[in-house]
């Protein structure tokens, strides 16, 4: 695997463009649809670059290693049409699509295949850096899109057009230690529990163990991330943005959801604020069995039944409807690839290999392979995963990373820190979103 810094990669691209070695070929492919008819397969293997980010802001980022292993396995089988090379690039998640767009603009670095994460498709499509897969999916009879979880496909599409083929998916679910529930004489949460049930359960699990007047065991930890506020809003039947890009966060359903989120800290006092318990301390509480409930995206990098952890899974509570957030990754074809048809064949093989390296494949027919991927999974774990993937959503925001930044800065963090009232946080976040979306 080649690892390049952002500056090195862009310098490489610019130099090659000035030398005229690859620019014309890379720019000759018009983004959108591959040319027809498809050219005959070359006699010699085509060398394709696979670009993957090495995320600097991720707690766990196994994808570069999975990609390297999958590519090595494919190359070892000596496919007649192609050989793959992985190009890993250090970057933040929010800057990945921007970097690929810059490479596309430079026109020199052939981006044949690339990892596409949640929120990347709109930005990549806007910069004409990603090839539409529509013509390929229509003529590829072996590709059954009905086999994929619907929300996962939607996350890799834009304006009803598919731009990346998913290979992994992960819903946000609830974790809980069964021994704490047993000690409190509590039954495990049911699959259809509601917000009131969460408050009752978390209250029974919130305890001052040493009698010093301070909480030692919290019933529920609210970890910032997805962001968490979006899940509450969706569960309450609300939305952050409307289909036309209008801001809906400050509608009654959204405000009510944020009031519930804040109330877990302020009124029910079953969840600590980040001014009471830092993120590092929350991690310690989880490790020391001091948290009754918390939410996290399912990850193969952090298994929840490794000592000292012993955690079970349950679906998130619902209110007006079941809802949770989704994260997913896929593979796309760079619009400047000189060999898009060969790249499509490689994409199918590489995606199939990657499906068996993560934790949750994006296809329903692969549910039986979950235990082969991770033998420690129980029937209950698998049932939670599959059920949550049926209704998990990826935020359909055209400027995903920017909207995410506003929500984290103006809504989630002020609520979790206890720094603003729900009304003030919703008002400020809504105004910031309107200002953001008013700019081009």
C-alpha cells in the first residue's frame, strides 16, 4: 500500500499534468455515463489505482488494512483484465471528497476506484469526480439491488442515481451490560421500547454506590457523534432539513426531541453532561461497568464481548416511529478513469471481498455469513443488526459534512455540555443552517 500525504499526492498530480503524461487521457472521460459500446478487454492487465482515506479523526479505521488485504488477495488470483494498487491518503473524513475533487481537477492522477463514505456522494458528484453506475447496474444481470438494504443503497445514491456500490453498513444501536440489569432486577429492554421506558430503565440504573452524594453509575451515556440529536428528531417524526432544503429543525417535533435529549441530563438526571463527565471518563465508565446504556455504531474494531466488556445489544427506543442513524462505505469509479469498464469488473470483485471483512455486509442474503465474519455474535446480536438496518437512515443532506458540523457545534455539544437551553440551541442551530444553505 502506498501512503501519501495530501501535499505529496497533489504535487504528484500537478507534475504529471505539466509533463503531459496522463492529463489528456484522464480528462477525456466525460463524467456521468461510460461510453458505449464497451471496448474490448485489453490483452495485458490494466493497472488500476484504488484510493482509500486513512482517517485522522476516526477512533477506529480498519478500512485501509481491509482494502490492502482484499487487493492482495485479488491480485494473487491473477485476474486476466487488471491489477490493483492501493493508494492510502491521510485525511479527515470531511476532506476526502474535496481531495478527490481536487485530483479530478488536476487531471493527472488516474483515480480508478475510490472508497466512498457516508455524505461523500453529493460532493463528489457536484465536482464531477464520480462516475454514475446506472448503465452498469442496468446491464449487469448478476447484480440484484433488491438484495441490498434499501437505506444503504440510498446513502450511495444521489437524485435517484447510484454512484457507489456499498460493501459495509452499520446502524447506531444500544449497548447494555446484562449483569447490571440483573443486579437491579430489570428485564432487558424490549425491541419496541419507547422514550418513557428509557427514562424508567435509566433511572433504575443510576446510582450513588458509595453514598457520597455523587453518581457513580449512570443509567445512560449520551455520546456525541452521528450526531445523536438527529436520531431523537427522527424517532419523534421530525426532520432537520426538508426535501427542498428548507430548515425543519425548529418545527415542534424537532424541538420536542431536543427537549427530551436535554431532559435526560437536566430533569431526569440519568445521563451526565459533558461538563460533569468527560468523554475519556465516559470511556472509563463503560470499561468499568459503570454505564447502564449507551449507543454506538457497530464496529468490528471494537468488540463488545471482550474482557472487561460484556455487553448485549438492543434496538434504540422509538417514539413516533423506529429510527436510527446509519453509517456505510462503498466503492465508486473515478470519472477520470481511463478504463471504466475494467474498473467496474474490479469494483464488483473488490466489493465482494470487502463484504466479508467488515462486520455487517450490506446485502440481506449475506446474513448467514455474519458468524463466519465474527464467531462471537449471538442470535440476538444478529437480529438487532438486521432489524435496525431495515429502518436506519443516512441523512440526505447535499452538504452533509457542513450540516453535520453545524449540528455538532450549535446543537449537540451545547445540549450535552448543559451550556444552552433546548430552545436556544434549536434556534441557534436553525439560524446557522439557514445561513449555511443560503450560500453556494
